[in-house]
C-alpha cells in the first residue's frame, strides 16, 4: 500500500478576504499561496506542509454542520483558549455551551469555534501516539 499524507483541506467561503483574515488573526496561519486576480483562493500554512485552501464562491448549496468540521491539535491548549478569550472569540463544547471545554471519550480536551462562514473548527489537545 502506498504511503499517504494529508496535503490540504479545501473549504468554500463567501468572502476570501474576511475568511483569510479570520484564520490569520485567530490561528496565526500564514498565507503561503494566492490565486486569482482578483484573489479568489488562498492557501494558509497550518504546519509542516499541511495547508488550508480557501476558495471564494457561491455557498448557497453548502450545508454546514458541527458533525462536518476541521479539527486541529495544539500543544498549548490552555494558552490558546486564553488567547481566544482575549480576542473575543467564543468557544463551545460539543453541546454548544459557551466558553466550556469538552472532554472526548478518548480522554482529550476539545473545544469548537466557528469561522465567518459558519464552519466549525475543533481545537484539541489529543496527544500523538
């Protein structure tokens, strides 16, 4: 079997500038590539060679639910939550209790935030095995 690695995740967004600014401001992910004139695509560096690819377009047929989310793990979980609070970003547990940390049955902590398009992003401290 070949060895696979994640290259990027692509998300359709309403407004590329607003969405890009959210991910840069909240996560600190740098813009690593831009496409279109005017700009309709941005690639943001998540870490290593992994990227989030934002594409501006018509989201009228896009259904957004918490079950369909992007999840990222972070080493400094508590520090990041303090940062979210300081910049006015509300986080939630799975049942949508504001500013509450959830606990996955596997034992790690997790919270969820929403981007300007309504997409849910899980932030967790799931240890790598």
